[in-house]
C-alpha cells in the first residue's frame, strides 16, 4: 500500500469529485467496513468533506484477488453500490462509535436507504505523509455527528 498515506495523492484522487463551486475542507484515509448493511467490505478509501458534500473514493483500483494466479477482483466498489458524492442533506443519520486502537466507526444512513460504514483510523499512516489527518478527521466526525 505504498503511497496511500500521501496527502498530495489523496487530494489528487478526491479533487475530480468535488462539486463545482466547492472546495475540500478536509480529507483523510479511511476503511470501508460495510456497504448497504448486507455486504461486508474492507478496503482503503479517501474520505473528503466540502461545505455540502461527503466524498468517498477508493484509494487504489482493485485488479486481482491473487497476484500469483491473476484471479480478477469482480467485487462491486462503493461507487457502484451507493455512489461517490453524497450531499450532506441526504444523510438521514450517522452513528459514531469508538473502534479499535483509537479508530472511530461511522455508520451512515442515507435518506434513500443507502448505508455505508466507515472506520476512520486515529492516525494517517506512519511518517509525515498525512500531516493534517487528526485535524481533518475531527472535522469530518464533527460534521457527521450533527446528522
């Protein structure tokens, strides 16, 4: 997973999804835990926040389940399941609970019936690749708690 914990790379991945007239106010690395309440899911994502939207984008394109045998990874992505850009006004509620090792789990319920559970780690990887992780994580959590 080299490069996932690079704030510059994260911004490049999130920027195409930022709605016109808005700008990112926060962006962090996270992990999906569940999509649509029935489907377990565990892969790295970037979570971005603008004034009016939550953005969730996978960090890396998944290609193979096994590099040795090149078995294609045909699982659906978050984008295919529920989308990428979520208006904050469409979030019905969000349950925020403490997770393991200082992480926070956010269960996000959408007005249209969509569901997404994210784990927001306490730290943004080792080193200084994501120097604003703690500040931005707190901003995202505060916004979701208001829902």
